[in-house]
């Protein structure tokens, strides 16, 4: 399975991060360990929501959608 996920910073609850992975637990650990330059300054992170897909392409497409204007609004309305 492949996952698209939304993280929320514990230190700055208004800060979110959207990504995709094939190993959700490992990826969250990497974000919290500071191994991702985009998220290291706002760690620690909490998993806010995740979505499972059968293919990498679907997970990537949903990530791109969530990062778009309408996708951010969708996530704000449904997950915050």
C-alpha cells in the first residue's frame, strides 16, 4: 500500500505538512527525527490523517491535489 498523509506540528498547530510514502510509521519517525529538511524546524509532528492507495501513482496524485488550493481547502474543512 501507498499512503498520502497530513501531519500537524505539535509546536505550531497551524503548520501542516502533506506527503506520501509506502511506510507510514518509518516516514513519521523520519520527520520527527529531523531527517526531512522541510519539516525539521517544526518537529515534533503528529499524524492528522492518512489515506491508503493501492498504487504509488494514486498516492502521488492525491498528494498533489491536497497541495493545491482546492485540496488545501478540502483538507481544512474535513480534517481540521
